[in-house]
């Protein structure tokens, strides 16, 4: 298979197999908005669950939160979002950096020399009105990041969780940005989902925790099966750093559009709590019993995009290979991410096979996302499951009626084993946890 997967193949697979559809497609679509279909919604949920498990469930120094999308307008004044984006801006069509129009001498991007968009008075935030009167005083914004929900709740969380620093607050949720140049499918959209962790630490320990989280987050993508050679870390140069950041690394993935940001990890210093203390009039300092000191914690922020992770995982998992003279498309997703874990496939729609196949399907449903398919030839059904990345197909044939055994076929190696029906669930569970098949599945070897 060629090393480079083009985006059109991914977009076409996503539409064909029910991962992602264009929003409001029957009305001609809405620019840069996308809907997740039956397969996509499962994959996306699995990505979020994997993040939540690694960040919240398996740690005793992080708690979760779910804050509202609309917040007090002063939040965005304090954060800098109201003021930072009200100048006329131009954006580079190639590297997407934005520049104040007044800072541009010639008509080209100072960083990469790319062509620039026309200047616009631009605020990235979507505005709406709260209550029945559409006036300036009732303006609220749709949040452009989930992070501010964690900053303004720092005091609530620290007092109610009875935890000490270092302490992280994590959130997964929708964010909205009126991007000037959205595009590249679900890579850059105006409505998207973020997975953000705000990790509050004692000043002086921030550099240690910054390095820790850069490594931790990089390794998370590898544990999910993304090839290491397709990932890299890129440190922001001083003039590229956001106004709040002391230091920042991007985890980049080699997308078909080139190396691009998957996640950013920033050392935000005490910028956020200082700003919110100032604008709210509340003392947001933390009392450290051990050193008998009061200080404003520094914040380390790993901030990832759900949609961008889904895109990278799809691209990385996409393989075309020739099997018995025919090209098969296979999504080699890590089993924990695959939308469907098991497909139950009676060899044919024969009335003798259907009852046992249906019974097995019903047995498996409570334990795994399972689908049932009895239309078309068994070969075509295997291909369909390969295309959506289902790790295991269970086939019921006429022999099954005699010996009460079924065949499990593994997606990557195409190896098959026969197991008694009463051991099927246990066997699938073990295989999904990584127990090797006859031939070692590729995702297991990739983890090493
Ligand atoms: N709180 C920090 C923050 O929001 P960011 O680099 O602007 O930082 C973090 O965003 C992540 O959110 C990005 O790495 C990306 O994965 C995702 N993201 C940002 N803007 C996006 C957009 N327009 N469409 C899709 N994902 C986006």
C-alpha cells in the first residue's frame, strides 16, 4: 500500500460506511459542519472514553467536570478572547497564521510567504443573545475552548474534592470558533469537540510537570496504535507562543496535508488565575499546608481535539492490501477504538442457520458493540466489516448446528479459529484484551 493515504479516500470511506456525513446534506450542506453517523459516533465515543480513562479514571490527581457552553461574558474579557480578536486580521491561506492587517507590509505571510486573505474585523467567537432582548447588554458567546470552565471552577473543585496540588481538572465538550479558513474535512471546523486537562501545580514545579505531560500525551497516541513515525513533537518558537503561554509543544501527526497539530501542551504559568482573580474580585490563591505558603498555581494544559484525533486514527488505520487477487480495504483500528467489536454473520440467510445466529447475536450484545449481517455473500460481508475495522467476525455455518461451534475470524491476520458457542464470549473478551490469535494481530505488535 502507498505510504500516503489521500484525504479523498478517507472522506469517501467515511460517507460510504456511515462514519461522517456533511451536516444538513439534503439542503446542500453547511460549511465546515459535519455529522457523525452510526459508525462514527461509536469511534468518537471510544476515543473520548480512552482519554477519560487515561486522564481521569486511572489517576487520583485528576477530577472531571462538565461546564456550560455559555459563560458570563466577563470570562471572555478576562481570558483575552474579547480583545484579542477584534482587530482587522488577515490569515495566511497556507500556514493559517493570523496577522493584524496593520502589521503586514507586503501582501504575503511574514512566516511562510503564503497568500493572505482580505482583512476583516474579526472576532473568533460566535455571539448570541441571552433572553428575549437582542441588545449589547445581553450578549453571550459560545465558548471557543472548554478551558475557561476549569479555571473559573478551580476554587469550587479544590474545596469540594478535598485534594491537594498538583491537581488536574478535565473536561470533554464542544467548542465553537468562527474560523476564517476551515477545511480539510473534520480537521478544522467551526464546531468541534475538545478534550482538555488543566493541571494546577506549585510554581517552580511547572517545568517538571510540563515535560511529564508532553511525554504522557505523546505516548497516549502510540498506545492507541498510531505509528510512532507519523507523530512528532514541535516546540513553539518565542514569537509563536500564545499571549498566555510560557512554553508550548504541539504533538503533530503527518496528515495528508502535511505535519499538522493534533494536540497542544502549554505551560500557561499563572496567567489564567491572575486574570480571573482580577476580573472577578475573588482571591483564587491556594494555601499550601506543607510549605505554609499561599500562591497562585501555575497551569499545565494538554489540549486535544476529538475530531482531529478521530481523523488521525482513521488515516493511520487505513490500509489497502491485495488478498487472493482482490484489493481489500481494512481499518486496522485498535480493538478498543473499533466502532463494532464483533459481527455475527450466518453463512447464508438459510432458515436453519438464522435462529442460532440470532441467539448468539443477542447473547453478545450486552457485552460488546455487536452487529448482525446476513445480506449478500459471506466474502462481501467480511469486506464490509474490514472496511469499518471490526476486529472479529463470528460465522455460523451448517457444521455449527451439529457441533455447536462457530468460527471467529480475525481482521488483521485473517486467521480463523473454531470455538464452542459456550466459550465464545470469554474467548472474544480475551482476544479484545490483546490475547494473541494464531497469527499475532498487527495492532499488538505495533504496541511494542
Ligand atoms: N485551551 C487551549 C486551546 O484551545 P488550541 O490549540 O486552540 O488550544 C486545542 O486548541 C486543540 O483543539 C487543537 O490541538 C485541535 O486538536 C483542536 N482544535 C482547535 N481548533 C479546532 C478547529 N477549528 N477544528 C477542529 N479542532 C480544533
